C-alpha cells in the first residue's frame, strides 16, 4: 500500500506564511479581526462651540457639498439646487426641510467673496486658480457665480450663490485658504496681508461661516450627521 505524501515541515511553514500574508493584504489579520469585533458604540465625537452653527440649521435631512476647484464651486451650486428640486418633486419637501452646506475651500475659496473683492483683486485671485471669464477670456472682475446670465457657460448652469442663499444654504469658508490668498493679494498690491485678510472676511457672501480649515469642516459636518459629497 502506498503511503500518502505528506508535506514537509518547510512546505507547511511556507504555506502558512503565504496564507498569513494574504490575510494581511485583505485586512484579515488578527488585530483587524479584533478591531472589527470590538464594539464602537461607546465612541461619540467631541462637540466644539465653533461648529455649533452646523447643528442649529433646521431640516429633516442634512447634506454637505465639499468643493475645492473653480469648476467644483459651480457644480456644487448646481447639485445643491438639484437636491432642493428633487426633494420637492419626489418627496414634497420644502426648502426648510433640508439643511444644506457648501464648503468653499482650496481653489474654490475666492468665490466666497463679493463682486467688490473681485473688482479689486480679480487678476491676482484668478491666476493661481486659473479662473477665466467665459465672455472676455480674461481674469474675472466680478464673482462669476453671482451672475445668472452666464447660464450654461459656467459649471453652475446659471444657478447663483444668491439663489441658494435664498433657499437657506450656508457656506463654510476655509480660513487657511483665505489667509493664503491674502498673502498673494498683498504681494500683488504692495499692501498688508493682515489688512487684505480683514477686507476679504468683511466682504463675504451672506450665510457664510469662516472655519479654521475646510477639511476640518468636512469632518465636523459628518460627525454632526451630514451626508458628504465631494464635488471637485
């Protein structure tokens, strides 16, 4: 009778090593298993007074649109408007049934400031973010997303900041990016970065809130029950 071929100890160790490596790649290691088994119900986020405005917004549903680019700012306006329309058509929900926040951070931050700031600093603001007026093909001299007449030539499809403000939308404005742009604008005009910063902050669009950093606002909104959509 032929004896069954048994793997050598070296072969068994090699197989077990490969098995362990594969499990680790799939996140199935012993530590991962223990982490999954451990209940997380006891964890709750720390609440900070700086973020209280997020909780104070009324609404049965909460949505946070995260934008970081020129196009993303416009698309965020369009998607937010679609969100209102679809909830009205499909669920008969009114504007105040929805809590909507749009985050303007990174290269979308300059659109948090009004026409006066764009008239004064448009060329300097537009350069780093590569913003162009589709009509003049030059740097904008006004906040393009405050003008509905641009229609489909902009990613917003004609939806404006003011239109959404009228529907109750609020805006989280990145302070880190605002500080960065203040420095650039001060260099281009020979002014003071601190003075430019104060000027920008005092010329924000309505319903806007300065947040220490846009990415922090994304985190805090999610911890307070908002669904998050990164637009671009």
